[in-house]
C-alpha cells in the first residue's frame, strides 16, 4: 500500500529569503493591515489601530482586504505595502 501526502498550498517558497530588519519604534511610521476580508478581522484591527495610534504613536494606519480570503494578497496590495513600514495580516474566522 502506498501512502501519498500532498501539500495543499499553492504558494511557491522563495529560497534564501530573510525577514526584514526589526523596527526600533513604530512612532511616526505607517502600518498596513491586510485582512482576509472576513467579518472577524474588523473588531480586532479596530482595537489594534487604537493601540497603535494612542500608545505607539504611529502616523498612519492603512486598511486593505484581499479579494479572495484563501489566496495571497492581490498584487496591487503587495505593491502598496512596499510603502508601509510594517504590516499586520489577519484571519477573521
């Protein structure tokens, strides 16, 4: 009997990719939220935005939602995110 295990993801894994350097502070920075578009992310992101603005003094928070909750973020969102200092992604299940 042969047991075959399949990987259900469709994303390609880039070899040798390193995470971005950690920011020393979020004060004065722009933070982007990328939602999967489900209802559950709204309350979480709203509370997180309040904390970011009031406690961590970020300059701006940008909200975007993916067009398909089960796929990677749309190319135009990824392009826009290059202008942000930090990104938070969320799943609203």
